[in-house]
């Protein structure tokens, strides 16, 4: 068995320190418990505790990952306002099926930013082509980085209603609802998005059938080519009322289907992770596993060593993560005793204050 280095020995001492001679040994089943001083989950959510004690956030050009609806509305309004003005002024340099100047400009902006590109309105000059290139990239960034995050936040809000509907006869409390959401968050996001997507497909098909006077199959075909941003262009919104509807429906449906496939991928990843965890926990321990789990090379595997080895197999942690934690431990262990005490923390805090 290979000789373990000093960091591995220190890890074992940290997670499973040797008992003191005069200290009464606790019950074996009660050794592993949640640390009493560990911060509660609300500690990491400033919106729940008024902002105190939250983790520092790295600066970002786009700000909060879950922007408020005021921010989203402002950014979307600025984008649509600027792009509409540009395309309205250059409306004579855009060819195709036209209805109303301002409406056509807004419609063209939405079709461009969502990359649907029907082809019923197309740039017909160098200026409008350059404008289209600029607004398609900025529009994709707006959809991908801002609107999709806002949609994700909105879906999270709808999860509570879904859980209440699924457990209507049981009338679960707030704690039970939060626990249910935590255990099945990705699945419920997927279900909520699927329901919204089916509803948008139904509404779009009925609208195209009733207002745009398309055949039922053609209406469904136009809906599918739109929400997938395929945009063949043989079927599109050609009336004023249709383009007013399209401004809102295209933006909503294209974002919804993007979120749907995102949650589908996350659900598949989560399922594979659960299968891996189940396989790791059910497979038999071999001599090779025993040797690999023995961090301090003493011929036996402690409970802490076993837990760390299994977590590595599950992909929950990596050796690099363990090394980083050990490095922090060594920085806090001022007396180099292999354990942390109040005096170590006081010395560490005073050292940070001086520096």
C-alpha cells in the first residue's frame, strides 16, 4: 500500500480525531450529526433575511442572475424602443408584406431577436442589413442572459402552485411544500414548463386558425416552425392583429421551449447522477477499494475515510476540493496541533485584522 502524504493524514485527524482518554465515548449511531453552528439555508438567500450575511457576489455586467421584473421590463423596453425606431426610420429599405409602419418594426424586431426569421420582412439595403446583424446579436444576448433567467425565476414561483395542486387533498404546510420542491425541483420545473409550452402551442394554433385563416394543419405547422425558430417563411403572421399577437407570443413561446429543453437536459443529468449514486452504494467493496479508501495507510478504513471515498466515487467531491479544504484548515491551525480551537480562531482573526 502506497505511503499517504501529510495532507491525507491530517484529513483523517480532522474528520475522525482520536478520542481523549478521560472523555466518555458517545453513542456510535449519534456520532454523525449536523453541526450546530452551521449557517441555516436562509443565510445564503439575502431576499429571505434582509440581505445580511449573504455570500459575496462576483461583479457582472448583467447584474443579478435573477433580475427583477422591473429590470427585465426596462431592458426589454430599451431594446425594443431603440430597434423599433431604427427599423421604422429605415422602413422603406425593408421589403416584404407590410401592414402598419410601427407595428411592422416591432414585429421585425421580435422575429429578429428570437432568430425566427420568417422572411416575410427582410432587409433590402446595406444599412438595414447591418442593423439586423447588430440587433440579432444583442437580442440573442438579451434573451439568453436576461429573459431566460427571468423565465426560470417565474417557473420557480409556479412550482408551489403545482405542488399544492398535486397534494390538494392532503393540504401540505409550507415546510412540506419547500421540502417537496427541494427534492424534486428539476422535475417540477420540467412539468411546469411542459404545461406552459403545450398551452402556448394550443393558443398559437387556434389563433392562426381563427384569425390568420390558416388550415388547422398549416396553423400547427407554423406554430412548430416558429417556436423552434425554424422559420421557413411559407406561413407567417400577415395581418395587423396577427402581428400584435405575434409580438408577445413569439417571444414567450421561444423562451419557453428553450427552458423546456434546458430542464429536460438537467432532468436527464440528475437521473444519471441518481443511478450512479445507487450503483456506488450497492456495489460490493473490493480489496482495491479498501486500499484506495485507506488515506492514512494504517490498514483499516475509518467511517470518515469511507464517506470521503464514496463521495469521490459519486462525483460529489474531487481530490482538489479536499486539498483546498485542508489548506484552509492548515491556515487556521496556528498551533499545528491537528485540531481547531477557539484560540486558533482568535489568532486567525487577529492576524487578518493586522494585515
